C-alpha cells in the first residue's frame, strides 16, 4: 500500500484566514495532537515574522515526539535579491528555529520574477540554489515550495522546470507545486504534475488553494498524477477562500483510493480532530462539511430514511463510524413513518404502528406552529413519551415572571433582571427568586435553585447554546419566535425547543424541556 505524506500547514497558512488566531499554547497543543495521529509534517510558522512563532519552535525543540513519524517544519523564503545567504536575516531565523525540516518558498513563474520580484530570471535561479544549498549544508532537510507553479508553467514552461531542477540540484528533498491563486482546473493539475514527476528525480508534492472550490479535487488529481505529498490545512482554513482541506483529503485518500495515510486507526479520529480545531479557534463547525459535519450522515426525507433502515449503502457512501461520525435521523414535516420508527428505535421505544402514527401527526401539527425537532432531540423524546403515555412531570409550574429594571447611575445605564418561579414539586410548593444577565439566565438560575434540593443531579447540567429565530417575520412584532437551547451533562448533549409570540415564553418552554429531559435521562 503506497504511502502519501500529509503536510499540515494549519498553524501557518491556516492562521492567515480572517478571524483565526492561535495562541502559543494552541499551537503546541495542536502540533502534539497531529503528531499522535501521524501527520508526516507539521509546519509551525514563519520564525522571521514574530516572537510567538520563534517561541513555538523553541518549545518544539524540547518536545518528545518519539513513536510518531511527524517532523516539525519551519517556513521561510529564499534569500532576498542582492543579499548573500550568510547575511540574509530570514535564512538566519530559519536556522535559529532548530526545526529539522525547512520549507522555503521561491518564485517559479517568469511573470512573478520579472514583474513582481523585479529581478532577472538568472538571479531568481541563483536565489533558489543559494538558499536551498545553504540550508542543506547546515544539516537541514529542505522542501522547496514553488510559488505560482501552474501559472509559471503556462507562462513559460521551460523556465518553470529550470527553477525546479535548480532546487533539486541544490539538495531539496522534495519539490511542491503551489496553486497559489487557486485558479487551476483538475485536468490542468493532472497534466502538469504528470510532466513534472517525469522531469524530476525527487518526490513531488501539491499545495492547493480553494478559490475555485477545487482544492481537494486538485490535490487528489495531483496524487493521481504521481504526487506523493499533499499540503493543506485542517478544515480548509486559510487566506481568501482557504487551503485544501486535509480532513477530506485524508478520508478520500484512505477510504476511496486505498492509500496509506496517518497511523493505523487515525482515520476514525477525523471527526474529533475537525471539531477540536473548530473549538480551538472558537468557530462553529459547518454542519454540512463532508465526512465530519453533523449533517454529513443526516437523513430527513421519509423515502431516504426507509431505504437507509434497510441498507445504509442506499444513501451513504461510507459507514459514518469510519471517520468517527454518526448517522442522524431527522424528524420534520417531511418525515415519513420510517423516520419515526428510526428515532423510536434510537430512543428504545416499542415499534407500535398506532403509536408511530400518533407521533407523526403530532410532529406535523407542531411543526406547522413553528416547532422544529432537527436540533431538539430532547424535546422530541419528551413528545414521544407524551404520545406513548410514559411522560410524567417532575414539577408543575404554578407561575413564573421576569422583571427587568433600567437604572441610571451617573452617565452609566444598567439593566437589572430578576426572575421568580413558583413550582409544585412532589406536592410541595417551592418559590425561588434569582438575578441574571438577562431573562433566560435569570429563569435558568431560579429554576435550578427551585429544583436542586429535590433533584441534585441537575448540578451536573449546563446550558451550552441559546438560539432565537423569527419564524413568520411578515407579522412584525407579533411574529412567532423559535428558541432552541442546547444543554449538556457529563455524558451527553441534547437540544430542546420552544415556540411562542413571546420570546420569554418560548425560552421558558425550551428551558423546562431541557430540565425535564435531564431528569428523565437520569431516571428520576
């Protein structure tokens, strides 16, 4: 089984995306995570540009990655024009990083050399040769990234090849072709990479950007043409439209093309890796991301669900567990009886045809009011228990209300929120008051205070997310709103939903469902 190297540049190229920043701690943590999964190279940054990257390489020099094939790479540029390698501060910073691998980027396009860099073609060749040879002579492995490679081929193929052969002759271990502007088509990638592989005696890699939404396809086309290294970023992070997504690339190479990538079993960790990195940079993961998204194996249409129940291959190209993901059956007005059956099986509810019809009728009726159960599995479970007659209330609401008071103190305006709840819990009337940072937080605090004495396991529950959506916006201020609350405890995560013309009431419905679901789940 042929091995394809995966070269991760999330910590350098990925951090150039808008809104993405890695702390020094983040960089070290992610490098260690990638090492455990068996990424071949992790590019840590550009040591000539900032102190954080320099500190990262100092940390990595002390780290123990024994047992992992991963090697840390530092990124930099060829020497500046008119500057000798021994006096070039960028090359000096690369050597000072102590990184065992140095990736040096250089021009390979006549247009870029003459019009952008504004030097002669020969001087550019000298810059490539001198830089690679200098770093190689210092005992470092050198990878040459040929910037604007495919544009360079189209502009003047002979000069482009001369740039690559110069790097090879100077001691580069690999040459990587960069689709820097992200504008090359897969057929062009294949044809050019094939010719480069034939022209060189060292391995060829690929580095694609996603400006045409083709970075993954282009990377796979390059591998088909003979490339043995793929560079990219976790989740496709990167400048402009991003880089090639190494999550999708790793899955495609391993599961579709049969290549050896990462350490054994690591492909099953791709979903966890993707979500880990989204969490690290404080971004919501796209639900429709291939392979690892929450919706990647979600089924909503009744015909689809019926077929998946018989044989998952009918609407799934792989088993979700192969990448660490899971199948989800969604319930909505588009659902058929098969969706209800699938959800009922998940919730260990007896497959009773009359019960299933009642559940489906209730779902359709409630969705016409604005309810949606796709992200509210907790509320759906409670609905099923109600339809089956198994639901009992752990508490009855006598009344609740929220007071919001605005006060001015000097030039500062403050809003104070206070919630009051009055419940019947097992025949006892309980009355509690709590402050909060807004009505939902105050209601949550008051409800929790009222219930904890009778149900202490609620101390392990916390609210993760709160979303509000206007359903019928044409009704203006009288429009219905849908509130979805996501909660978790030490073992699981669940969603609940509430709908009303009043956002506080909708929030209260979702909030009480969340508490009820937790109590049912704990067997209280």
